[in-house]
C-alpha cells in the first residue's frame, strides 16, 4: 500500500489539475476524456519528477511525500492538459 498511495494521489490530483486548466481554457474546446487522460498522465509524470527532485521519501516524511505528490500531480496534470489543449486547438484551426 505504501507504493500504491503516492500513485493514486498523483493521478487524482493530476485529473483535478487537468480539469481546472480545461475549464480555464474554454477556447481549446476539449472533451472530458482528453482532459481526464492528460491530467492523469501528467499528474503521474509530474509527481514522479517532483518526487525524484525532492529526494528520498523516507527523509521527507509522510506529509512531505504526500504534499510533493499532490503538488507534482496538480502541476503535471495542468501542464500536460494545457499542452494537449493547445495542440488540439491548433489541429482544429488547420
């Protein structure tokens, strides 16, 4: 369970970040599925990257590790969803 909980936190917060960016970028006109998928994938990637930058989770403590997973998840989900939205918007214009 110790290895699964960070992944769950990263995916859920990534979806939240993706939904927030998708709502803010109305001109991208993304459906729910691309926002959810890009948010989840971006959240997982962002959480992993931030976790590796923070170092060993055992030294960061449980709260520091969870907070890093959540922040990385939201940030990664938001960034990847914005990129996917921009690409989809550019494809619709072409």
